[in-house]
C-alpha cells in the first residue's frame, strides 16, 4: 500500500525576526485577512494553516535581535506562537558578517528541517543577507532533504500605511521558480533534454490551482505543452527523428494554444519563444498516418543532420552514430533517386546497406570501384560509412571485446559535404532539364 506522505509530514513555517519597530497591522493574502499582528510570519501562518493541521514554527534569531535593548520581539513572538497552539523552535544564528557565518546559517536551517517537510517561508523581517541565505538554503534542502513542498512569501509592510488598510502578502514562488525554468530551457535549447522544462510547466499549472495567490489566474492549457515535451524528450532520446519531428509539430500547436495564458508573466513568454524556436528546428509537417509516403528531400536530410550534430554536442555518441548510419543510407537512396520508398526496409534500405557494405569491402581489398556519375559523392558516402560503422559496432556491442574502446569521435563534417554534393547534383539536373 502506498504511504500517504502528507499524513506524516510536518507543516513548517520558517522565518527570521529582526530588530525593527514593527507595528500591528492586518495582513492580507488572496482575500484572506489576518487578525492584527506585528509579525508578518504569524499572520501568514494564521492565513495558511488550519486548526486541524499543526504548524511548527522555526524562527531564526541573531544575538542582536534576541537581546536587543528595549525590544520585546523575542518574548512577544514566543507568546504569539503559543497563543495559536503551534510548536516552536527558536534557532540562534550568527550575524552573517562573513562567509563562514553565512554557511553556519545555511547549515542551521537544514538542521531544523526534516525530510518531507512542507515548508512555508516568510522573509519579510530578515536582516542584511539573511533573506538571501534563507531562500538559497531552502531551495537546496528542497532537493536534498528532500522537502515535500516549498512556498516563499514577502509582506509589503510600510509603517506609513493607514491603519484601516491591510498589508499585502506577496508570493515569491513564481519568481523563484524562474531559476528552474531557466535551467530547463537551457537543457532543451542546448542539449535537446526536454523533461526538466516539462516538469516546471506541469508544476506551474498545478501551483495555479492550489496556491491562493493565483486566484483568478488558473492555468488550464499548459499541461498539454508539458505532455508534448515529455513525449518529445522520449522520442529524441530513443533516436526516432521522424516521430520526434511529428511530435515537435504538435508541441508548436499546443504552445500556441497556451500562449495567451501568461499575460502576467513576461519571462514565461520568453521561455515559450525558446520552446517554439527549438520545436521549429525539429518539426516535420506530416501527419503520422502519412509517414509511409513521406518523401525524402535535402531539407529532411538537413534536419536530421542537425539532430546528429546535437547528439554529438551532447556527447550522446550512440544516438549520434546510429542516426548517422541511417542518414548515410538515406543519402545514398536519394542519390539513386529512390526518394519515395526510402523508409521501406525490405524494398530499399536493406539493399542500400548491402551496397554500401560491398563498396566498403571492395575498397579494403583494393578492388577498383567505378560509378556512372557522382564519383565524388559516392566516395564521400563510402568514407562516411566506413568511419561510422566502426564506431557504431563498438557501441552496439557495448565494448565487449578484449581491446579497450577508444576514439569515440564522430566526424560529421562529411555529412555537410555530402549534402552539398547532393544539392549540387540536383541543381545540375534542373539545369540539364531546362
């Protein structure tokens, strides 16, 4: 039976209290208003917690804040926590005046947390760099404890605000999530790894339905983008270039449908453009049912060549060399004019592989080869085949041989040369036809 994590995890409020002159105000988050309180974190806990669910409060105190002459914050805060029936853990921290003290604060935050804690953090009253250390530490422990959830808030407290007005509490979750979005977008843009970005998109839609600060901005369409990205990631990493191209076309459609849901988040629009730009590089304009009749063109060869370059850049030599081998077969079929049946293994690809193996064997045995035309193109194809097959066989058999495997470098320069020769031959054919 699956364990219900929420039944055993703590609801934890993490905050820091300084020495400021805090006045009693009513705080507001998504239409919910607290009772008058001078501590924003107490108000936040009051708004977000319920009587049925216990809250554990972790408050960071420097010696200056704890022992400040004339300040009653330390005792007042304890009384407020007790009045609400919450458990309390005051944590003594240094002032954070040097790097060693900052790391000590970082570690003490971690010591106060447990795996699967559901953390809400208030950084309103932190002093100097303490809010930054709090946020960084909590994001670190979110992954390394791990924490079940993390939500960060800031209260826009102003001493000059009229007493009848409420002080807004602002969620920082979306701003903090931008770091994860940025990392995910970078992986997709540079390495064709789409899963982390897909996860952030899915989390954002979920957050919009459970986080009170998203009231009136519920997202409904972006999960379809996440799903398409996950499927695209699987296709790319299982080396299915045409299926990946079809899925990238679907991704473009889903992204366009969801684009209008982000009017309040300009940075997300930038990420959307990155998604669409990469999808356009990968996509093919063909219905899955029409794949058997999908024609081979220089454009398709160029699209797959770019995928091979991406695999090479990622260090994914197995995917790169596997696709490169198939690319050479396709280029050979294009040179033979078999452009409509290029995906049919029994009719064309098996014979093409046999031809290339025969040409390669003849060359190794110094048997002269003569071609009716495109001598340079054929020689480039054979050179590329020879170098590709050797690496592909090493990886296909997982290096199971006495000698150490070495020299796993893809020479993709020949592919550009081959493609240039194909285009040149096409141009000559057009010229002769005229």
